[in-house]
C-alpha cells in the first residue's frame, strides 16, 4: 500500500490560481445542489499557546474525492519564523477507503481562500471595481490579491496593517503582480474610497467601523474563522447584504458569530450561501449602493476540490514521492 506525497513545491508546480478558482467555484455549486458531504469543522484550542487546530472532512462524489484537512492558526508563529496557518491534507479513495495522497495543505489553504474571495467579489462587488482596500497584509492578503488579479486587472488601492514592515512588504509585492497598492496609516484611510474591502486579520474585536465603509462597497471578511473572532463593526453587518460560505460554520465561527451570540444580529439577516448565488438561486447584490459582505469561514470542500485537482495532475505528470504505508 503506497500513498503519493506532494510537497508545497509540487503543489505549486501543478496548479495555479485560475485552476483553483475553477475548482472552488464548482465545489461551492455542488454544495448548493446538495451533492457534497461536509460536517462542520471540529476545533481544538491551545489557549496557553494562542493557537488552535481544526479537522475538516469533506466528500465530493462528482470528483470521486474525499479527505480531511488538519490546519492550525497560531497568531504568534511569525515571531518563531513559522507561518500563522499550516495544513496537511489526506485524500482517500471513496470506493475502498484506501489512502491515496498526503499533500502539503499550507499553500492550498491560501490559494483556495484567495479563490473564494475572488469568486465572492466577482459575484457581489460592483461591476468594474478597481479600488481595493486590504486590512491586514499578511499571507491571506497576498492570496486575496492574487485571486482578485485573476478577475480584475489594473487594481489600485491601499493596505493597512498594525505591522509597518508587513504592509510595506505587501505593497512592494503588489507592484510585482501589477497592482498599485499604497500604504495607509489607518483603517479609515485605507477603506474610505474602496470598492472592495478585504479583511484578513486575526482580530477578536472589530477593526472596521461602520462610518468608514463607503456606499456600495463589497467586503470579503476572511479573518474571522473561529468562535470569538470578528473584524467588522456589527453595525456594518446590520446595514449589509450578508452571504456566507456555509450557514452552520458561519454562525458558529464566522464573522457573524460574535454579533449573533450577543443578540446583536439575527441569523435570518443572512441572505444565503455563495453556492446559491453561483447557481442563480439568490442574488449577490441587489443595488449599486448596497454594502455586501462575504463571510468566509473556509470549507473542507474547497480543500478537497483543489487537492484532488493537484493529485490528478501529479498522477498524469508522474510528480510526487510514493510512500509505503504497509
Ligand atoms: N476564511 C478562511 O478560509 C481563512 C483561511 C486562512 C486563514 N484565515 C484567517 O485569516 C487570518 C489571517 O491569516 P494569515 O495567514 O494571513 O495570517 P498572517 O499572520 O500572515 O497575517 C495577519 C496580518 O494581520 C495583521 N494584523 C493583526 N491584527 C491587526 C489589526 N488589528 N489591524 C490590522 N492588521 C492586523 C498582522 O500584523 C499580520 O500581518 C487569520 O485569522 C486566519 O485564521 C481564514
């Protein structure tokens, strides 16, 4: 019994952002069609280390692909020279349960999250958007930019981060992919004229105030993906059309989790899931002036769809190392 092992470099050589946008788009649609299995992620909390890890199983029958991702979030890891988020994915053959592949899921997590953001902006932001604001300028911000770059060219805008070094680095990186993203000295300055606002901080208290969000803006709320995390003033959510990636996960651990728990927001305010928007069952945006929010918690099916594409390509190209299990 052997499994194929794919490192981060292997994954990078096999799939690009455009591929992942396609894979995630189809996974969201399959979910809306009721054709996937995906129980909500399970969390373990390492409070003493300011970290957690999540176990995320999923099955997409149309891809004949099932598996599980194990992923952490440790906000102090940067000080130790490690990424905040790291992941490993195990794919199984649904027909026999045979383990098929072990993949680095760190790059895949960033790519599939960037892909989800791009899909949400494509469906929910004003047509022809150009100005993007990045609140938080770490790893996920970079992949949100790469995702947006696939659907809109000539992006301009601003970025803000509590770390000056991170935001300077992000602004330089943006230039290298054809986007002009200036450094802002406050969140207010960063977002005040944006068409699209991307929040990717690990904040547990709102960083984006209601009064600063311009009319017609679309917000990709990416950072809040565990109970107790929130980036947006609840007043923004009360004013906005809210679309989530998965209702159960969002209520438990998405941007809406804290305001719902505090009784400030009702679950009924959530218009639906992104897959329903893609399938034309509900609208992403209903007017030019509307504020729209995509609440991303990150779905196991995004990982399984992207990993299964990487594995199919690896098999075709003979890439990866065979590991003997027994
Ligand atoms: N929704 C999803 O699918 C998904 C996927 C991956 C990660 N995440 C979440 O996204 C967040 C960011 O992950 P990452 O990998 O980019 O981490 P990262 O550490 O690389 O980047 C986070 C950045 O936010 C900055 N920051 C922290 N507090 C801030 C504040 N109050 N205002 C402005 N900037 C602030 C940090 O300085 C850092 O540069 C985490 O909360 C993570 O759990 C969500």
